[in-house]
C-alpha cells in the first residue's frame, strides 16, 4: 500500500518505483509529523511515559514543538475547561495548514467523568476545533497512543493534495 | 560557602524599565497549566503573580452529587501522579466515621502501595526537575524504572495511573501471587538507578551551579506559608505526619525523616529540596522492605467492605502525608449516602503560594527551576 513497500519488487529490475507525486509527499508528511503538545491533565503524564524510553514516541518521526507555527498536529491531552478552551482555539488558529488534531482521553473527547456536573468543563474539544483522531481511555494506555498515531498516519496517506475536490467528492 | 545570588536593586537609582511577561498557561516547564505573570527588570524577577483556574474541574460540586464510593475516582484525579496516596485519607475518614475495623493485612497493603506510589511520584519530580535544568538523561532513566512500579500497581488495580483501588474497610482486590518478589525487584532497581542519578545529576557541577543557593526558603517563611512535605523539610524543619502523627501502621516501621542539611549551598535552596526527595526514596524502599516482611499471609482483604455507606451526621478532618506534603480532607456528612461537603487541603496549592515570596530577586531562568523544585500538580491546585 505504501510507497516503500513497492521497493521490494523492483520495477523490471531497474530499481524504479512508479507512483504519484501525491504519494511521495504524503509519505514524507506522514512519517515526520511534528506536534504541539497541549498537556492539560492526567493524560499528559501518560503521554510523558509514552515519550520516555520504554515506549519511545519519536520512532513515529514525531518531534515535540513548543510553537504552534512549527507544528503539524496538535495533541490535546486532558480536561479542557472553559478558561482553557479560548487558548486552544487561538493556538489552533495559529498553526499552518495542513493541520490535524488528536484528542486524547475521555475528558477531551466528551467531557469524560466531568460530563454531568462539571460546570467548568468543555464537553469535548470537538465543540471548538475539528478533531481527526479520538483516543479513548481515562487515561489511555501508551499502546492506545500508538494506535491513534497510526490512524493519523493512515489518514494523511490517503489525503489528496492537488485535487481537493476529489477528496470532497464534489467532482 | 558561596554567597547567595539574590539581587536587590535600587530602582530609584537605576532608572530602568520593567517589563511584564506572561508564562503559560501552556508552557512545557510550568508543570501543567499554571499561568505566571512575571515582572522582570532586565533578567531579574521583581514580581510573580500566579493565575489559577485553568484546570478547575469542579471537584467539590461532584462530591455533593456523588455517593461516597463514587467519589474515590474523582479523588484520584486530583493529584494524578500519586493517586494511591490521595485515596487513603478519604477512605480513612469514612472508616473513622463508620467505625469500621480495618484488617491487618489491608493496612500493610495500603502502606506498600502508597510507598510505591511515593517512589513513582518522586521519580517524576526529580526527572522533570532535571529536565528544567537541561538534563534529559535522568528523565529517561527514571521513566524506565517507573514502568516497573506502574506494572505492579496495574496488576493490583487494573489501571496504570488512576487506580480506584482503596475501598472503605478494605481494598478492591487482593494482592497477586508473586507480589512480594516484584516489589523487592523494584526496590533493587530504584536503589541502583538512584546511585546512578546521584553521580549523573545531583552531584554534577553544572546542576549544582544552577540549583544551589537559588530560591532560598527560610524555615520561618516556610512555616508561615504552611508549606509541607519536601518543601518544608528541605528548609530543615523535621515534620512528617508519618512520624509525628502516625496513622495506620506507620509507627511499627523503622525509618528516618530526611531534612535539608545544606551539603551544597544553603539550607532551603532548590538543591536541598531536591535532595530531600532523593533521600525519601531510600526511606520508602526501607518501609516497603519492612512491610513486606511484616505483612500477614492470611487475611480477608475484600470482605470487610460495607455494602451501603451511610455515615452518621458529623464532621471529620483527616490528614496524611502525601508525597507532596500534607493532604487533608474535611468531610461534613448529613446522614445520607452523599456528603454535605468535602473540602480538600491540597499540598500543591499551599506550596505554590510561596512562589511569589521566594522567586523575587533571582534570574528569570531560575524561576523555572524554583517552580520545578516545589513540585506542584495543577490538578490538585485547581481541583
């Protein structure tokens, strides 16, 4: 499916790979995603464990950035309160296109345990910014982070860059 | 003895411009979502105003609406790095109110899981403090070791971070076979890594230059601000609730209360606060070893849990020694199965209030280190 898999059977012994330029760009984009880590609560601690030696998040080619302008995707890990929601919106708008959002944990997906009585908790970060991948769990295991990252890579790989109408299905 | 690098400027003579800088709420070194409004003169901090409320998750409101056993998961989410220690005082308060006798084995399991969690908490504290000073290796080493602690707690309770393991009058589940061997293995690992970290980080010359004589908290100020835990002990005040007001079975163990003595720098600086955490890890290892030996083999762990928890009308204040300091719960009941009010006295919140006092007159880069040495968790500050 991927571009590199085709290298295994070289095209007529010449070491040539035929593909679309989109595939090449998507291959590059999906394998070096830089992220803006938006650590908010408990999930951020699990994400620290994910970043550390045992799970090693950087093998996905991700590098943590502190500035939204250098980031490809934003990782919202934790409870989003009303006071914080404003900041997330600002930082999301500062990011350059194409940009993606991963929502980590029950709180960020839907409000989680604070859904019913949390008068200061935003019931899901997707109410203010569009979310691409939801990772469930309270907090999610590091394996769930890996799965979520792989889902995002899949999504990027399928994306059309030049003919966006084709993606939207309006052509 | 080197002199303390605290700058005291005469503003009337210097005629310099002061600038207000915003740090946070989303900043990698604020240990959460703390926002600091800092006034600087050149590079020297003249005023710090912390702004809170970015993680206010309406803890007390939930306590009004939930029944007593349902509250335990919300208490986990207060200080999410040391969830086991958090559950303990709440459960203890209810046990005292209901007059429930806790079996011997349960008390020992509680001590062991609390001390294991204290190890995990101090590992994160020292690791992130090292990161603030620019050392990345301790972070990797400590998180490698922390995994083995997390695995034990996961096998006990089923969760990696937020356990919900304590019950009124017992525990959610019994220990698994091979628990003792796993704990001893962890203790061995922690000791070995601590030795390495002592060489790599604590006695590293660069680290000493960055942290010694910085953020000096005198004992008087610490007591006036009601600091507790390693922050207070780093200033040389010997106060530990496990020793001074022994709860559970802590009076049966032989352990010391480490205080800052000023091997490097002066008593109460960032280096000494950090050193207290390193020494406390050793004491926790000792407690775990003794508790494993003294723990009775037989005993009903889950049997004593009452079906319906309905304490009589009254009020109760219980405090225990959290890894970050004194955690107290003020519980008011009205005779129903829901509390009238549950107020938490979080150590992080109280310890944070000392930041404006001790960071004045230091460099801006030192402010990050001072914040790291206080070891706060914003889930507990905002609740």
